[in-house]
């Protein structure tokens, strides 16, 4: 992260200015929730990627500031609406918008953030704005599809690993690819470079999500992970781990999985421990690590193919590793 | 409307094609609700205005088809989300999306319609797409603001007539202006003409909404109005009529209004009749008509200032009159 500290500062300043402008806008009931969610912090990973890509392709990262703002606004729109869908009470340890205000205000201010995420792209010259808007719209549709697939999976009896990967690709990974590609567009990188950096981001995003599934079950250090482990197991969430376990289980293990899934979430430790036992018996951790490695390697291969300053590529390679190891 | 029949047919065909493409898209749970709301019909007023403006400024209306689609998609997004906010059970006599499916699906498919409304603009060349997108985003933000103001007014003790007009301008009228201006942009009309046709649309929209308030209270012919009259009175809705009545009432009348507002909606006829009595005593109908006339005249003045084929201007003038008289 140290290599990108200057970019973090650059974006923080840009976001602060944008966010201040929201404070004075009326009606306050529409803009205050936008200001609130944007103030809750977070890693600002997506905007950072936009700036990183812009710099990687030899352009002043200042040029990508509105792209960075766009992806951060879009990300925050999706948080506000997803929290309604999930009936989540907390976001970054603070009350979610629909609880702090109400559901209607959360729907409407989410809509406003979505519109703003596209509106800020209009600061670019038409040719550039048009490319960025097209990419953002395509990505936004995929994110909606991914969110819907995730909701469908909850009710679906069987979900294949391929379907699961497609879901996390759309719900999470494409926005990382989009962020990087926007920075590349701002830097006027050629289409091949744009596509390579996009593929790098998508594969990195899939690897990140697979490792997130893994940590949710196996994290020893919940500080590092940021959440209490076992949440996915308690919620019967159809993660890579559970889907792979179901795919590999013998008849006895299938019965055990079914009976664990039937346990109420309040069972707590028993539910978690019995599922971890199944995961261990089937070597699920290794399968998940192997799959994450495959996506990481695909990401690195895309990065290697890019023609850019070797030092900058090395920084991005390091950053990717730090991200996957939760050191960002 | 007869003058614009060809445009109605043109758009219906374009929408049908777009809507068919949604039928095969997955996940179906995301796209079927979009297809459903777009299939419920409606006057297709906004897309018609885009085509009308494009033709008015001497361009083939085909060129404005994606602008027309954009405003119709945006309008349908706002219907899906507004119906959640209002907990409305019916839309065009059919179950609303959140009741036919569920609230989460309605939030997400509304989001998808909003994104699509901007995405379809990317079919235009960059310069044009960028102008259209900028206009649509500005309008979309105003519509969100108008919706929030409307929600605020429900809880606000006092609302001025000016505040009310601003609310209906943002919530309803700007999208009519936007539709017309998009058609003008497609026809490469100059900025003055773009602004005049926009102002025409906004003023027409305000006049239309004021007459809608009037009809809700005084419509003799509910067939023509399309809704059962008195709904606003039963819901204590802060319309132009109620706000003007409160502004003009003497002490006794203010007390009577307060006691009518305290009556439960189920009181039905009594509540409606007592409020109509107040409106009649204060001559509210005339005030509302005068205000609607003022906005109609402002609209016509803008139209008159436009340099275009007099025959086409006459058609649009006639259309505006038909619209205000509910003959469209």
C-alpha cells in the first residue's frame, strides 16, 4: 500500500470536496444519507484501482479522479440497496441507512448515488465520457444480475461451482475490473491494454472473494479478517466451500451436511464445528486455495502481458498480493 | 393525437423489440419484472414527446427512438420504486412489481431499469450521447429530489404554494421537458431552441399536474380522469387546492379544515363533501385554473418563440391542448 499512499491521499481529498458539496444540498433528507454512507470510510479500493491504472499507463492520476469518484459512488449505491435487501443492521459498525433514516429514504438516496455515479463522468470530454459511461452501465447491469443470482441461490436446491463463480464475478469482481479499465481509458491506453487490465481486475476480484469465503470459515485472526468467522456457516450461505463439499460428499457426508444445514443458526459453535469437520474431511480448504490460486495466476498473467513501466507493474503485483493476504 | 399516430406506432414497435430482448435475458427474476412493468401500457407520453421534438426540428424521428426508449425506461424505473415507497397495490389496474414478486426484486429491477435508461443512450455518437446523458442525469437527480420533497411534505406542517410548484416541477414536469429536449438534441437544434422546447415541456407539465389536482377533487367524469375522484382529499394530500385553501381560510374555515383533516379516510363522502364545500366557499377551483392557465400560457409562449415549421408547431400546440383536456 505504501507505494500508493499518494493516490490514497489524492482521492481522499477529492471525495472530501464532493462530500462537502452534498452537505449543503437540499432536500437534506435525500443528500444527508449519501453524505453519511460516503463518510463511513472503507478501504476505497475501487477508486484507488482507477488511479493506479491511470498512473500505470503513464498519465497523471489526477485525470482519473472523477472515474475514481464514479466507482466509489456506485459501490456505495450498491451498499445502501444491498443492506435493504439483506435487512442488515450495521455497515462498518454504524447503523445502515435504512435503519438510521428509513427504508424509503434508503431506496431513494441509493437511487441518487447511482445517478450521481454516472453524472460525474460527464466532466470528461464527450469521447472519453461516452466510453466510461458505457463501461459503467455494462458493469452496473452485471452487478444487478450478480445480486439477483445471489438472492436466487438462497432458494435454489443445487448451485454448481461454475454458477457460483459467475455470481461472484458479477456481484463483486467486475467492478474491480471496471475501476482499473476506467483509469486505463483516462490514460488513453489502447484496447488490448484496457482489456488486459480489466481481466487482471476481474480475476483478482474472484480470487479475493474465494479467499474471503475461506477466511470466513477458517480465519484464526478475526482482527485481520474484520468479521467474526463462521458467519457464512451459521447463515447456510452457499459459498464455494459448501458447494464444493456437497459436490464431493459421499452418502453419509451428504446426510451430515443436510442435518447441519437444518440446525438453527443459534446453535452457534456446534453448527460451525460440525461443518468445519466435514470441510476438513473433504480437504475443502485446499480446493478453495487451488481455485483462488488459479484466478490469481490468471490475473498475474494478464498483468505480465501489459506493456508498461516495469517498476509500476511490480508495484501493482505487490499490491495484488497484499490485497489477497489482507494486508491492504 | 391523430397527427402523431405514426410516431406512436414507431415507438411501440421499438419498445416491443427492446421488451422482447428482455424476455430471454437471465436471471429471469431480474428481467421479467422489467418486461412486466413495460408491458402494462400507458400513454407513452414521454417517448412520444422525444419523437415529436425530433420531427419538429426537421430530423427523421427514427433518430430519437433510443432517447424515447431512455425516457420511458426512466419513467418505469420511477414507477417501480415509487410504488414501493407508496406501498401501492395496483399500477394500471395490475399488481405492482413489489406485490407480484417481492420488495427486494422490485428494488433491484428498478435499479436495472434506471441503469438501462442511461445505457441505451450509448448507441448515439459520443458527442450526442454525452449531451443526452448529462441531461438525463440532471433530470434524474431532480426527479429524486421531487420525490423526496413529496415525502417531506406529508410530514411538514406548512408548505407554501411555491414549494409545492417546485415539487411538482421536479417530480413530474422536468421529465417532460427532458423528453422534448432530447429529441431536439437528436435533431441538432441549437441551444436556444433546445431551451425553449424544454421550458415548453416543463411549463406544460406543471399545468398538467395542477389540472390533475383539480380533476381529483372536481372530476364529474371519472372515466375521463382514469381514477376515482376525491382520493387526494381522503389521503389528506397536500395538493395545490388544499394548500391554497389553508392560505386563504379565515379563522373559522381554518378550524373546519383542521377537523376535516382529522377525519379518518374511511369517512369517505363526508370528508370529501365537507372539503369541497370549503374549496367552493374560497373559490379554489378558479385559483387553480388561473395558475394552470398561467403555466399553459408560458408553455405556449416558449413554443411560439421556436423557429420551426408552422404546421408542426400548430400540431404540437393542438397536442398540448388535448393533453391538458385529457383527450390524449
